C-alpha cells in the first residue's frame, strides 16, 4: 500500500542524504528491534528498557534524529522537512522506529523553542531530544476541560518564586513524568489574561498524583494535586499573563501531532492493516477478495478516507512551507485523524467478531487482546487535545467566520 | 410502545422496580470485580426464579405462565437498562427449545426446574467468532461431538441446547462436556464448550434451530433496547448538569441536535424490537424478517448511542468510574452476538428476494 510518505517522495537531490541515512541506520539500528515498537506503550506507560532499546535510543539521541527538524545547537537533527521525510521512509523500510517521543517532543519542545529564553531552551531541549526527561501536561481541571480558561490552579507571586495550589486532572503519564508544563492562574481578576505558563518539577514537595483507571483497564493518567508547591520564577515561560496564547499555541502542536492518526506512522496504527485482518478472519472468495461484499465496500471507503487524509496532510505540509507552524487547519486534521482512527478500530473489532472483544486469559491471541484495548483507548482521541466538538467550533468561528449565537 | 395488557404492564413495572432497587449498575460492578465462577449472583437468580420470569415463556403445564416473548422482552429490557447480570435470557430461550421440541423426557426433566429458576440453561450454537448457521457438530448414536464458541452463560449452565448439523439437541452439563471460560470486554460469562461424545437428547431439526436462534436474537434486542434507553437518558442528564463556558452543555445547539437524532433513532429501535417480539408471539410467517429488521436497527442504534455516550461525557466518559464504558463494552458484544447489523441486512435482503 502506498503511504503518505511514499506519495511525498521527491525524485531529486536527496539521494545522497538517503544513502547516508541508510548507512547510519544499518550501523546503529539493532535488527532485533525490527517492528518491535509497542503500539500500546504510549498508553501502558514505560516498560523497562532492554539493552538494545537503550542503545537505539542513545544512538538516535546523540544524532538528534529523534527530533530531526529541531536545531542542532539544542541537540536536534537540524534537518529540513524533506530530509526528515527521507529519514522516516528509510526507517519504515527496515522496520525501525523512533525511540524518542512523548509530550516533550510532540508539544512542549516546539513551544519552548518559540517562546523560551535561551537559558530555558538550553536547559530543557537537549534532554527532550535525547529522550532523558518525561514531560506531562497540566492543563485540564475538574471544572475546566473544554473551557480550559476557567482553570483555578493559582500561582501566588512571592517575589523570587511562586507558590502553586490547586488540582489538575487527566494528567497523562503524570505518575511517570519528571516535569509538568502547566497553565496556572496568576491573576484572578481576568479570565484569559490571568493565565501563565509555568514549568513544575513533579518531584517538588507538595506535588501528588493519583492514577485514574480508564475503560480500557489501564491507568496511564492521573489526578495531580499541588499543595504549596514552590516554583522558581525562572520557570515561567513567556510573560506573566501570556500563558493563554502560549498554551493554545502548544495545543496546535498537540493537534498537529495527533492528526497523524490516520497516517501510516501513528503508533496506534501499528500492526496489521484492515484488509489483511479481514482476509484472515472473514475469508476470501474464489478471486482472492474479501468474501463479504458489503464489508469490502466499507473497508474500501475507510481506505479511501485514509488516502484522502494522507493527501490532505501532504498538501497542508506544502502550504506550510513558509514554516509558520500549525494553523487553525490543524483542527480539521485532528478531527479527520480521530475519525479515521476510530473507524479503523470499529472495523477491526467487527471483523474479528467475538475474538475482537477479548479482555484477558485464554482463547485470544496477543493481537486480539491489543485490538480490544486500543479500540477502547481510541475513544479518547476525539476527546483529548480539544474534543471534536471544540475543533468544529474552532473551524466554524476562526475559519468560516461564523458567530456565536446569543 | 406496543399495546400491553394488564399482566404485561404489571410484569414490566415489577421488573423495572426490581432492577432499580436490587440490581442497579453498582451490582454489576460488584459482580465484575468479584468474578464468580458461574458468572452470576445465585441470590439474584433465585429471586428472578421466584418472580417467575424464567417461566414467562414456558407452558403452564410445566409450571410456567406462557405470557410469551413480548413479556419476556419487557423483563429483559428492564434488566438491560441496568446491565443486570442474569442468565434469564439464555435460560428462557433454551426452555423454549425444550418446550417446542419433541422430547417428552426433556420436557419432564427440565422445564419445571427452569421455570422456577432452580436450573440454568443456555444455547450453544455458533462455532466461531461470528454468528452464522454453518454448523459442524455431529451426533452419532446419541453422542454429540463438536466445539461451541462464546456460549453465553456457559460457565453456570446446567444444560446446553446445542446445534448439530441435523438439528437441536439437549446436553446436560457433565459427561463429555468441557467448559473453558472466555473473559471478554463486557465482563459477562462467555465460554468455549467442547462436547466430546456427550450424551444428547434430540429436540428437533434445523427448523427448530433457526426458530430458537430467532428467539434468542429478539431477546438480545430487548436487552439492547433497555441499554440504549439508559445510555441515552444518562447522557441527556449529564449534558443538563455539566457546566462549561458558564453554561450547561445542554444549551449548545450542536449537542441538542445530536441528542434529538439519537432520540429519534431510539423510537425506531423500540418499534422494531417490539415488532419482532410480537411476531414471535403471533407465530407470523415473516418472523425471520422481523427479527433481522430488529437486530440490524438495534445494533446500529445502540452502537450510535453507546459511542456518543462516551464522547459526550468527555474525559469522564473514558474512566472506569463512570458507567459509559460499561455500556460501550456490553453494547459491542451484543452488536456481534447473533449476527451483526451487516449480517442481518443481508439476511433481510435474501428474505425479500433481493
Ligand atoms: C485519555 C485522555 C488523556 C488526557 N490527557 C490530558 C493531559 O495529559 N493533560 C491535560 O491537561 N488534559 C488531558 N486530557 C483532558 C482533555 O483535554 C479533556 O478531557 C478535554 O478537553 C474535554 O474536557 P472535559 O473532559 O472536561 O469534557 P467537557 O468539556 O465537559 O465536554 C463534554 C462533552 O461536551 C462537549 N462540549 C463541550 N463544550 C462544548 C461546546 N461549546 N460546544 C459543543 N460541544 C461541547 C465536548 O466536546 C464533550 O463531548 C485527557 C483526556 C483524556 C480522555
């Protein structure tokens, strides 16, 4: 199957670079790790690194290719988008995968590169680039989900430091994170303009996390409580009161990375594609096609959605050549990506029948059990990072210029 | 709403009251966490027996009340509203197989016990992860051999109504039957049952098998209807209470229209499900179509409502602590059981000569 990446392949001068990438991967990617990326590891939390995995992460970290387009001076790869595309293709070709990820890579890093001081960038970016530090996102609160700006967690100015009190919720990976980028209130008299963007150590005194169990059975996220947590002033990103614009910028990066849901590189996608699963579970007709014609039609519709999405991502990437970073159009991408991810999971469990709904124990293959869990987990992709409804509001208001009713 | 007689209204109200007081969703959670070997709470099953619900489809001469399938559906719907764990649906339909069957011995041995709730029975039809009527199990010299997949209530059943290639048989738990639990997302009892030369009593031919599968399908639809009701109302209530942007969510028109659509679909679902149950009671010749119509619409509608339930609850909908996930997981199992919407559209098409 042609992927977005293949469609993107330029037939030009990058061949020299390609050869270099191939040679480097050959020398550094442990072949035993081929296709070993665990689709659920983002959900299930960190597992103990094997020596091979560690070696691979350190090699990619040293090269900066885990964050290929970030500047070299901060430990990134300094590649152009086109070069990064070549790197992706070459990794996919041999079943290699990026060992460096998480919220630091997806959202916080790009935001800090834009808004941080040189000192902040120098301190945090290289550690993200090497995959040494885990970040979590302290945005949502029990009363502030879609309406994020109503957050209440308060940072009181004490001269050279803040004292933070309040509660966050849904903090993904909070129990494993080293640090948290949080939106806090520094001024109670203004809604949006009273919000600041603050970096908090998760092991600071007064920070406490309590895992929440999800419908998929895992507990990859937390309620996070801050009680008189002392945060030095130099952990403020941007200016006091500038948190809302920095925070929403970060959300664009989040949407941008989440929107890859329908593409071929997403972790949740790893594993077999729908048509293969259908042939295995539903059989083929005399011509070798999926036996059930109606199912075949629905699978093809899904496949076409996925292709159209891949083409749209590519078109958007070309549009963004001016390098303005993600825009309001990321809302479209996030929603389509979420829909495609969920459609695929629904198709897969339907195709597997009762085998696609196994929970544990005997009678189910590892693949089947993973399928059940990722189907359930995948219901979150249209909720977090700004729900589909909120994205639609963004599209209607910011792109289409429609007004609030009132 | 179907036109109910006084007995049916009483039955429905009683079942509703029992489900709400004695078997709320918290009871399901407790049972899920305790994971009893038989898959259900014997105490709850005893009261179900005392109230005569298992006997609703059993002839009076065997201790039942012979109220019929619409009545059974009303009870199962009420239990479905609260995800009540009960072998009622399985037992009742298995009892019908025995009652409709040709074996007097089976009737005498089992029907009174099933009507009173003393025994649990279930159907063992499908042999793979998908429902189809391709059946390989065979019987030779009164001994049945074959493996049945995902037998609902298989863990606690005392008797199995088993489909073989030439028709329907009754097999008691024990000799020649090996039950292996299958833990599924809905945390209910499903088992693989291997019959290896198990003594089997013939109940009827493949016509009987189909008649029983249609009944089981219609009863599953009744459970789905109850679930769809609750999932819908809980979501509606949540939207009326959750405040964001200084307003309750139910003031947003985008959400109002979604709820209005679901409500509309739910009305169609109720008609289709009740229609199938009534067709059974009336012995209508187009019973198969009524059942396929009901299952196709029930599967699509419950799918819509259970997925929306999670989505519209936002983050809390993803947590185990809220009920949305429980409805989602049971829904997916019932969407699959006895044939998906797609399977039944195909069957409906054939029945109509397409
Ligand atoms: C798995 C998971 C991981 C998460 N990880 C993190 C994390 O790491 N850090 C973090 O800070 N947060 C995280 N979140 C929180 C997430 O961002 C919020 O759940 C999300 O913003 C929705 O908020 P809410 O849950 O309060 O839902 P609500 O805002 O209460 O929304 C409920 C429903 O109403 C809809 N709705 C709300 N407002 C409107 C409107 N104006 N118009 C139309 N519909 C509307 C929503 O779309 C949703 O369907 C995570 C959530 C999940 C599920």
